[in-house]
C-alpha cells in the first residue's frame, strides 16, 4: 500500500495546485484563528471547489464549538474535520462528521488517549504530532518516532511533526504509518509553501514506497 500524503496549511490556490500536481492525496486548511496559516472560509471554499476527484480536503480546528465546525465543514465541502485541540471523545462522536483526531505525543502517558478515541462513531484515524506547550501544531518539532510506531500498530495514523524532504523516508521506515502530514517542513514562511520542497517531499515519499 502506498503511503498517503497530506500537505497542510494551504492558504492560496497556487500552493494548492503545486501540491496536487506533485501528487498529494489530501490538502489541509487551517481554520484556527490564532494560527499564522489560518485561511478565510470563502478562500478555502474556492480552492476546494477546484480540487480534482479523490484529492481530499481536511479542515483543521482547535477547540472550536460544534456549530462553527459544522458550518465551515458544510460551507467549504470538507471531507474530514481534523480536531487538534482538547476535544473530548464525546465531542468528536457527536460532531457527526468524519474525524481525524490529533494526538500530541509527550510521553508514554499520551498513548492512553488512543483507547479513549479509537472506535468512536465518526473516528477515521489519528494525526500523530509532537507535543508543544506553546502551540497546538505546526511547530516543526519532531515527534518521538518510537512512540508513534506504537500508535501506528494499533490504528491508522498520519505521521506529522517535524517532517521534511530530508527525513521523511527514515520516518516512514521507523514508524510505518498509513500516511504522512507536513506543513512547516515545506514552507518558505508560515502560510506560504516552498514549491520545490513540496515536490521534493512528495518524491521522497513515493521513492520510499
């Protein structure tokens, strides 16, 4: 099975087109107002409407209420809601939308959350990211691959956290994830992709597969 690739933090149509042409399977759109990669709903809607079939759109939310998430989800035509804050298992289930739950791994205790969320209605997989006390994601910090490997043995995961074109092959070898998720590792600056890095990242993953 080929490793799936999600390019997250898309803020403009040009970056989206480059990611799609490079071979990305999914694009992530951040709707968390405090993020430097936050995108306006109308802009995301226009970009998503132009995506080819089978390129999935993922909305990233952090501690936002269910009504807000559902409204953005429906307005933009998202395929998944990625919940990256402190949302409870019940919150994820009652959202009534397909959910990717972020697990920010700090230590082995972080693995306990997997059992709480796994199997819940609507739960489609997990985004495994590095823990940071300063931000909910997009920090560029590398996740503990040993811990991530334990999660990958028990659930489909997208490996995130500090991935770059240079280290993604080693990360795949060590973790064996369902997919990989990159944002800051292919940027010129927060919110603007480096197109050569995007292409190099996708190529590195495909060579590993």
